[in-house]
């Protein structure tokens, strides 16, 4: 009887833990993108608070990437402007890898299975989606690309 009770408890607790981790990643990403376009917060502060980086050189690259996201959004046209507009106007949704359609999951087939659970997608109203990689409560990558003719999505990691 004790084994049966333990199994039932584990069956109910594991999905809650998984949902909690997923929700934690989504909250991290939402906070990151909302603060990304607050000019009173420096690029260095954004990177320190949200972005994982391997060394001082990669830290600098992450800071420049944040600056680029901000600077490229100034021109009132193009992807980065529309991206900023959608973030500010709350015209986006975030989803985790487990909820992706098969076509989106296929982009990450070469990513280690354990890491796939840490991939999120931001769907924006006015521009193309972005994928985000999270690990240990930090964003590993908030930018990437997919080469023409290739199925794999490539994250830019710092």
C-alpha cells in the first residue's frame, strides 16, 4: 500500500515540477524582453541579470548584442523595430519546446535531448518568431538563425 501511495504522489508531483520549471523559464524571458527596451537599464545590467556568458570576452559580445537589439529598433521599419513594438504592446506569446508543432521541434533535432526542454519560442504579431535557450535560470541565447536550405536552428551563445 505504501508503494502505491508513493507512486501516486510521484505521478502528481512530477508534472507540477515540470510545469514550474517551464513557467520559471517563461517568466525569465518575459522579464528580459520587457527590460530590454527600458533605456534607464544599461546593457551591462541586462546582461548581468539575465544572460549567461563564459568569460569576459563573451560578456562584451552579449552587451553589444543587447545594444544592437536596442539600436536597430530605432529605425521605424524592419524586424527589430517590429520586435520592439510587439514587446512593448504585449503582442506576443511564449511557448516551451514541449508545446511546439513538429515543424518547430525539427529545428532542434541536433540539440541534446536534455537541452531541448530549455528551448522557448516567442511568437510576435508583426514579425518572425525568435527562439530562446535557457539554462540554470539564465538565458544562454536570445538570438539565432536558420541558414537557407538547412533545417537546424543555430543559437548564438555567449
